[in-house]
C-alpha cells in the first residue's frame, strides 16, 4: 500500500526511533546510514517484498521462505530489525502498542489533538 501525495506522513515518536501505525510502534531505519546505503537497502527490501508476492502467487513455499529471509536481511541492514541503532541502552519497543509504552502520555496527547 502506498501513500498518496496528499496523505500525512506517518507519525514519528519525539526521539525519532519509531513511526506509529494504527497505534503500534515500528522501528525506523538507522538515521546514520549513508544515502547510498539506505537507497541500496530499500531497493533490496522492495525486491524481496516483490519476491514474496510472486512466490505466493506461484504457491511456491520454498521461494516464499527465501524471499522472507531476504526481507529480514534488508530490514536488519536498515536497522529496522536486529540490534538497536541507538546507544542509550533504551529497550526496543518495536511492534508494541504505543499506549502501553513509555510513549503512552505523548501518544495520548497526539490522539486527543487529532480528534
């Protein structure tokens, strides 16, 4: 699913570590990656996601498993999975609901302002 030009970008936590999608935190890519590396890893990620879709269309479980592994590799290179890219020893809250994390008060004010 792609965003149209008039859609707001995803909400980002104040520290820039996560985006919030339907109330859930998703780890952002490492901001310290070079533009060239980011572009390469995003390209790899998109290719791997297309491979997942193709494998599903072909009902090819082995190809789908390989494609999912390629998605994982690309996401790890981007910093969206695996070891965290920040250095302050804060825990990884990837995939947690924002309302159940230390971001809860911030998220409540954001939700209230959007009503």
